[in-house]
């Protein structure tokens, strides 16, 4: 029987050295029936060894433990607190930038409203501060509407308000000063910046003289005494009223006198009434009577009387009866 030829050995392993990876090959050789049992062991056939390249050997050989840990460290670098904080800060900055970009119109509108409100508040505060300062102090007092009154005397009575800021004029002091003038029926104050105070006066309208123990007192339609003289004032009618100035007859006569036109009132020399329904006027010079009746529709009666007197003057008439506003009876 022919002896098998030995296989070439690997250059990496020494010749005849025992290898752990050849038992399978030896098992195969042992199974051959024609192997000579007397062949020495070093001459027994072995499995072929294939030489490996350097790269393959590097991959096959296990890396040292120190090298593996270094590789892990290189693959996963350590992250510190400072890097985490910087990343979070950058994220917050980016988020704020996005919020500002999407809310720029709203912030602009809010800024505009806040600026407008602040301007209004500053303007109001400045105006109030200037108004209550001496910059707007009263330097001139003007009296408007005074006819029978002396405007200079009224202004002198209000001189205590000079130097007072216009918004701080004391109305109670003004009222106290004007009470001394009975002819003042109503008044109104008007501030004209920067330094003028205007006092608008409505005077009482005298309706006649009431004879009293002190003389003849001039009264208005409300019975307020305006002045008293020892003798009747010329051009002012004398009132003869039952019950005095507090009676209904006087109230009716006062309303009649206030409704008369100026040209007719200037001709009246006497007024008499015992009740509110029998007011009678006397026209001077001719002593012509005007039977007026009550004070109802006095304005219509006055216009009707004015027309009749234009066509038929008082010199040719004994009396005019206008107690009915629909027609005039002339005698």
C-alpha cells in the first residue's frame, strides 16, 4: 500500500508543533482504512494550513483590553455641564428670536398705544398743573349785562378774586359780593384764559313802585325791593295792589307788566288789581285805561293791543278792553 504524502506546513507555526485546530483533520486520517499503524506520528498526514494576510490577521487577533477602552472613549466623548448649559442657552435664544419674529406687529401696536396713553396723561397733568398755577391768575374782571348797575362798582366788589387762578375762583365769595346789588337777578362766571374773569349779569326788571311808610319802593315782578325813594321816580308806574307784593293780584300784575312791549310799558303810569283777574293799566297823559283781565295769554294780548293803538291812538280812546285775546273792545 502507498503511503500518503505529507501536506505543506504553515509558515506561522513551527514544523512538528502540536496545533489545537487539527484534531478534525486527524480524525479524518484515522478513519482511512489503509493507514499504516506503524507509521510514526511526525510522519502522519495533517490538514492543510492556508496562510493569512496581515489585514486578516489584524482582524482575527483580539485587541488588547486597554485599546478597546480607548476606542470606546474616542467613539463617545465625555459631555460636561458647560456644554449642556451652552446648548440650552442657545435653544432659549433661538426660541425667543422666533417669538419676537412672530409677535413684532403686536408689540409695535402695544408700544403705540402705550405711547399715546402716556402722551395724553402727560398733557393732562401739564394742563392741570398750569391751570392751577399763578400763570393763569385773574388779572381782569369784566362785567357784562349791567345797565342800571354801575359795572365799575360791581368789579370793585369782586376785587378779592384778583390773583386767584381761574379754576380756583371762589364762587361763594362772588355770590356774597353780588348779594349787595339787589338789581342782580342771576349771574354766571366765565373764565377766559389766561387772565380774564367774565361775570355775566341779568338784571331784575322793575315793574313799579309800591307805596310804603318809608316812601316809594321800586320792586320787580317777584316783589324784590330794589330801591326806596321818598318821592315817586318819574317814568315808573305806581302799583296799587290788594294784599301787597305777596298777593296773587301782585303776581298777576307783575306778569302782565313783563309781557308788555317797551313802547307801551313806557306809557303806563299806574297799575291796579284787587284780584288776579282784574288787572287794569293806566296810560299817562290821556288817562286811557287798559282792561287786561288775568295774566293768561298776555303775549297775545300785548300784540293785539299794540296793533289797535297804532290804528287808534290813546288820545282818541277812553279805554281798551283786551280781557279777551280774540277781540279788542275800544271805547
